């Protein structure tokens, strides 16, 4: 496949996926922007409470990634029946874990908040948010699992449409519920949570409607409940297990960042929250490319186009560096706008200015690593290395350094924030060395 055709195919897949990531990040941005008008504590509390959704996303993203490892190759092989079985397996695990998170957030929200902060005001506000938003977790389990299979099966545009409409609805409801516009009561932080629940419900209803009309792969309830094909189930567990450990290892480390920041004060939490949201919005293209790369290479490998996949992988690695550098420049360009629009006190504004600069260089390493670890390696079933690399980098290097800097050496907030941006660069040498071994070039279909 010529370069032009390869990139055209990539961006045909990437564009709707990246747009969906971007639109999803707008929800966090609208929460922060609108709650910031109420008070800084509401902004900080929603940011910390939002870590529960982030932790849950580690589970369903692992289930979806395991789904993509198998489904992309079977779809490339034109085996739609097996793809449906993979969807059923993914949905089973996603809904079970979603239900557990829903129950925990509804029953013990204040205890959960104590993990992230020792500030009574933030614990109380975060508890209110979690109890209201709880139902959204199990609903997200359904919608996100289905979005995952839709991207593999050439329905990325449809999944992007549904997700984007959901985001628009979420932002509109945020405005109505948070501030009490028109007939709606002023609910503050609880309003942001309720808007999320309605948006997730909208996604589920829309997905069921298009599924019943035959627009995308059907969900076989019987296959979801019963074990079905035991060999396929073993394959799914094999690839998903290592991805899940990778996600939990990486995500647990990232969550520890919030735990560390949560004990450095509300100013640090608020600034870090805004910088993370902006970085996530700009990184949407990077993550979209990682997803698209996995789908394209998985299809090639499923068709036994080994040499073509090898050449394409090299082109995608180089592209990820370019995209990362451009994304960093964009973050620097929007920094003055962010500082002007976001309402924070002087100390938090000072932190935010420098955290935005850190986000600008961090995203370069993130773009390269996400493309290789989340896109290239899993396309051929190589899910183990990423797990080891992320866990060692975070838990043996960055998190201990961050905790020592914050709690033993009592370093300034920005020095701690700098330490917590080192993970992507620490692992680049190992990631690239493993990539060059080409162990990911495998057809794993049966």
C-alpha cells in the first residue's frame, strides 16, 4: 500500500475516533469551566471524584482493547460470526464491572473520596457527586463496549456521531442543572453528575436503536450469558488479562498523581485538573491515531500481510512523533487563552501556567508511546511488554520519586508536578528497542 493510500485509510478511521475523544474531553472541560464559576472547591472535588470514572475506564478500555486485538484480525479475515462472539464476551465483563462501580459509588462515596483527599469540604462535595453519578458507570459499560466494536467494524463514523451528540447533550444539561436555568433547580456539583447520567442513558438508547435496525454488529444475549466458544474465550482472556494489568498498573500510577496532588492543597488540584483536561483535549488526535493504527495493522496481520504491516508500522511511528510535536505547539498556543478564561485564584493560576508548559512536552512522549504500546504491539497480540513497561516505569520510578519529593523532601508543587511528567520519557528507550524486535508481527486468528 502506497504512503498516500495508507495515510488516507488511517485518517479515515482516526478522524471520527479522535473527534469522539475530543468531544468526550469537552465534558470534563465544561464541568471544570462551569463549576469554576461556583467555587474552586466544587471544581477540585469534581476533579477528584472523576478519578473513579477514570479508574473504571481502565477496566472497560482493557476489555475493549482485548476485543480489538481479536476482532480487528477476525474482521480482516471477514469472519463476522466470531466478531459477534468477541463483542458478547466484551459486553459481559464490561457490564459486570460497571455494576460493581455503580454500587460502590452509590453506597460508600465519602469513603472513596477519602482515598484522594483529606480535606473535609472536598470529601463532602465529592460524595454528593459520586452518589448522583453512580448509575452512569454501568451505562458506560454498555455504550463503550459497543463503541469499541463499531470502530473495528467500519462504523467509526456512527460511533462518533452517537458519542458527539451525547457530549452536546451533556454540556447543555450541565448548564441547565448546575446553574438552575429556566424550570430546572440549581443543583451545583450534583447537576454536573446528573447531566452525565442522562448523557450515558442517551448513548445506550441510541445504540440499541441502530443495532435493532441492523446498522452495526448485533449483540447476542445468549452468547453474552453462556461461555460459548471456550477456545475463543481463552484467547480473549489471554490478551485482555495482560492489557488489564497494564491499564491498572498505568492507571493506578496516574491515579496516585491525583492522590499526591490532592494532599498538596486545592490550588494544586485545581491547576492540575485544568492542565490535564487541556492536555486530554489536544491529545485526542494522538489517541485516535493509536486506535486507528491498531485496527489497520490488525487487519493486515489477519490477512497475513506481514511485510506490509512491518513497513506501515515504521511509518506510523514517525507520524506519531510529528503529531506529538504539533500537539505540544498547540498546547503552548492555547495557554494564554486558558489562563484568561479559567477562573482560579492567583496561586492556582501561577501553578496552571507552568503545568501547561509541562503538558506541552509531555504530549510528545505520550503520542509516541500510545501509538506503539496501545496501537502497534496489540495489533499482533503483543500485550505483555506494555504491561511490564508501564508498571515498572510508574511504580518503580515516577510514583516513588513523586511521593518522596512531595512528602519527605517537601518540594514545591511545581517541582512535584515536573517529576510526575517523567514517565513517558523514562520508558521510550525500552519501548523502541522492543518495537524493533518485531515480535508483534503475528497472525493470531484460528
